[in-house]
């Protein structure tokens, strides 16, 4: 299963790499999903990695969209950490996923 998922991600990166090189959000999502799939060995890890990667890519953009993504990431980190603490999960992981989701939402709503 791990080989198949990793192979699919690498193949998709090779096929659509030039198109994704333009957008930092999409590139971050692809790199984060790959790292999550390799490190966590599950679909949940790949999705979490994609969210964190996409948020990071959005926050690294210049201009108004990047500024909105950074503000959304800050709010998302606080909300994610709080939700993780209340449910008994890892606060750092909750903050990372919350920041990623907040960054993507901040960019999208701008």
C-alpha cells in the first residue's frame, strides 16, 4: 500500500510539476502530502501533510494574498491548538494543521 501511494504521488508530481511550480499553495500541498505519506504511512497523514504544506505555501506568497494567509494561519493555529487540547490530542499537531487550514482559508477568502 505504501509503495502504491508513494508511486502515485511521485508520478503525479512528474506529470504536473511544471504547472504546480507556478503556484506555491499547490506545490506545498503536493510536497506536504508526499512527506505525510512517507512519514506516517497512512491516508490521514498524507491529508494532514497536504493541509500543512498548502497553508505554508499560501503564507509564503507575497502581497495581499500572503498577508491574508498569514493572518488566517495565526488564527487557525490558536483554534487548532485549543481544539487539540480539549480533545486530548497533540497540541503541536493541532496547531500545525490549524495553521495550514487557516492559511488556505485566509488566502481563499481574500
